[in-house]
C-alpha cells in the first residue's frame, strides 16, 4: 500500500510541475510577443526591443520610430503582393486542369490556408 502512495505522490508532483511550467510559459510568451494582425502592437514591441538593446535617446526613438513605421508598411505591401502573385499562379494552374482537378485544387488551397492561419494563431497565441 505504501508503494502505491509513493508512486501516486511522485506522479502528482510531476503532473503539477508540468502544469505550472506550461501555464508559466504561456503567461510569459503572452506578454512578450505581439499577436498576428496587430500591427500597432508589433511596432510597439519592435521599438521597445530596439530602445532597450540599443539604448536609444528620445530623439533617436522618434527618428527610428518613423523608419519602423515605413518598414511595417512595406512589409504589409509585400505580403499583399506575394498573395496576389500566388493567386495568379493558382489561376494559371487551374487553366491546365479539368473540372474535377480544379475542384480538388480548390479544396487543397482551402486546406492549406486553414493550416496556415492555425499555425499563425498557434505561434502567437501561446
């Protein structure tokens, strides 16, 4: 009987350790990284990081902040351009396929987009 109590106690300590570690990691990551799609939070996060790591003056923060805004805008533009190019290529693929194959390609594309969104959500919603 004592053997089972010891094993149960050790298992409980291990499970509680895993649980507390997981919650602690989630809490830490939740407050460290911006969420996807939240562009203002991404800019603030990046500026805080630069300010801390580079010990920026107030004047430097203002000038670099403008550059960070430009960088974020260009990143968004690039992302939209990339998506448009991919859609063009998929449309060209569809012209080479019969109706059944086009439907399967549509299903594959939808499945891929769902996985991509889920991956992004998982990555930033820790």
